C-alpha cells in the first residue's frame, strides 16, 4: 500500500521536530509535520528558553548588590519589564524561525494546523485535509494543569507569565515543583514580593531532601516567603487584586496568582481512544521500550508519554524512534542516569539517586559538605553551597551527585559524564582539585558523613 508520507509527526516541539528532521535527512523518509501553535513547542516558546532568559534577567539585582559589596559604585535603577519582554519576544520569533528553517531544509512538509488521528495510518488536519502515513508519531507535549478549586480561572500558569503587560507588585505562586520554585526565584529577583504556597512539607518533593532543604533556605534568604503544608482553597477577584483563601481558612491578597501545579499530557481530542490507543490514568500515551503505542503504526515521544519530561530526553526519544522505525536498528531510549538542573536561586544540579532512594535500594555512604563559597563569604552573603555524593558501599560507584550552587547546572553536566561512565568514589578522589573553586569539594571529601 502506498502512503502520502512515510512519517507524519503531530507536534512541532523539540522531540517532534528532531524526529521529523532526522527521519527526513538521515533516513530519506518523506515526512509531514503538523503544529497548531508555534514551532519549538514548550521548551522554546513557553518553557526552558524564555524561563532561562528570565533567570538571567533576575540575577542582575543580586549581582549589583554583590558588586557594591565588593566596592563598586553602582547607581541602580528599576527593571524595565516591557523592554525585556519585547527583546524576549524578538528572540523567540528568531528561534521559531530557526526551527521552521531546519524543517524546511530537511525537506519536511509542514502544516500549521491542529491534526488528529482518524485511522491507524491517517491524520486529519483542522482544515479537513487528510493524509496517510506509514507511521504516525505523536509528539504533542503537555499543558499546565490547574487545581480543581473555585476561582482558578483568575490564576495564570507558566504559559502566560511571559506575556504579562506589567510585573505584579505581589504574587502568589502555588505549587512546589520545578516551575513554582524557578519562577519564585525569577520574580523575586525582578523585584516582585513573592509568596509560594506548597501543600507538602518541603518543596521539590522527590529530589534529595538535604539538597531541597538548602535550596528552600536559600530561596527564603533571598526574600521569598515559602509556606509549606498550605494549599489554595479559593480565589476571588476584587476590583484591583485577588483575594485568596488557603486550606487553613486564612485569607490574603495578591496582584497575581500563578498556579504551577503540574502538567498534563496533551493527549485529549486527538482521536486516540477511538483507535484503541492505550492511555494511562493521567492521560499519558502508553508506549513500549521503543516508544511504540498499543497501535503498531503509531509511536509517541516526549511529554505526551509522561516518562521523563525534559527537552533533551524528548530529543533522544525522537532519535531512538528514527533508529527503530526508519533505520532497521531497534533502539530503546536510555532513561537511566539523566542529569538535570533546576534553575532555582540557588541553582540545583543533580544526577542519579537521592540519598533517600539510594538507601532504599542498597547500603550507601554519603559524602556531603555545605559551606560558604569564597565569592559570597567575602561579602558576608549568607548563601550556602552543597556538594554531595551518594556512594554504593558494595560497588563504590557514585549512585547520586547533588550540587546546590551558582552554576550547578553547568557543573552537573560535567560530573554527569563520570557518573554515567560508572565512576567510583575512588575515581573521583584520584582527580586533582581545581583550586579555588566550589566544585573541588567533589574530589576532596575524605570521610562519609553518614553510612547505612
Ligand atoms: P511538578 O510535577 O514538578 O510539580 C507540581 C507541583 O504542584 C508539585 O509541588 C505538586 O505537589 C503540586 N501540585 C500538584 N497538584 C496540585 C494541586 N491540585 N494543588 C496544589 N498543588 C498541586 O510540575 P511543574 O509544573 O513544576 O513542572 C512540570 C514538569 O516540567 C516537571 O516535572 C519537569 O519534568 C519539567 N520542567 C523541568 C524543568 C527543568 O528541567 N529545569 C523546569 C520546568 C519544568 P506534590 O509535590 O505534593 O505532588
């Protein structure tokens, strides 16, 4: 049977674009791709990229204070949100253009429409056109989910934060995950009176507890108010602010409420259930180790599968999919030992297991040190740094590496290479320190602080 395309990709985010490009350029496949919104997806348009640029913008307030403490004479003015926002929009337009161009150059035919799956090998665009494809790839990502309480229509999510007309004076951020904690740091740095409410006992649940404690303390020292074991119960709009009630029946007023309460896979309304494609309870498309769904002609990658929701992981899933489906080389994406960074202030870089998860797995040794780094100790800044290695007693391998420090994201990328290669604590010890740095502590910690 002949098809219009060898591959039709639904979703033009990082994963979908990479898979489409590589299938077309490396495997010579005839590829179509539909995107209903902007090319680049969450990461480029409403996630990692604009977020990181906002992180950069927000760190200058502290940098200026620190420069003055070092002896610089600086006259600081305010932060001009609208000037930054126009520049940001220009950069995102440029990046979207780059994505479109990459697809065009690879020979991928793009359609700026929503697409649904109407048969095992058929997609339908919102304008009614239908195409057949030997393989369909779902790469539709995820979308912020809001809590089910009265008044959430008054709250924004991370999707809207980049488009505000003006920064609020006082914001409530609900949630304690990546997005909540990162935006708390950003907005606080930009001069917004920032309050975070989290329903659990400590933010960034699931990460190494000691690291989370250092991060939360650092966030508070920078001026963020964090209320744990507190959740949003109701939002009411008044003339010039939002009245919120928490789960302890306390009331407070904010200029803006942002919910960062998780993300839902974008699997709804695509026609998947009708075709018998299995979804899990959270709506994620269920796939096998090779990203194949329960319908053999349909694959899925990235956040819509809710495996590890990170851009570089989606990209790798896309490349592994092309190997499997177009290069006769079945390749499961490798989801083990993925380094990542949370761009909180202070920043967190992590790979492998938390101390808690490692201890549940096997007997461990923990090497950890917290200290005031040279650059901020000099100016009596309270900032504390954490360097931590979780080591298997049996194999001596590093099971987890956790860094809370400025530049932790950059450091963990490097440390991650060694950890992924299976480095032992003794391998780390054999490396000479780079002095004076913060990360030299990773190779100079002699005795475990905890065992067992
Ligand atoms: P997370 O899953 O990280 O965090 C969601 C937070 O919202 C948790 O603290 C959760 O609490 C809380 N929550 C969930 N439901 C409710 C509710 N009904 N009421 C109140 N609180 C609630 O999601 P994010 O939205 O922060 O991020 C989504 C994903 O995006 C991340 O998992 C990550 O994969 C990715 N991401 C990665 C980044 C990076 O690599 N730097 C940056 C941003 C996002 P609880 O802990 O109790 O469940």
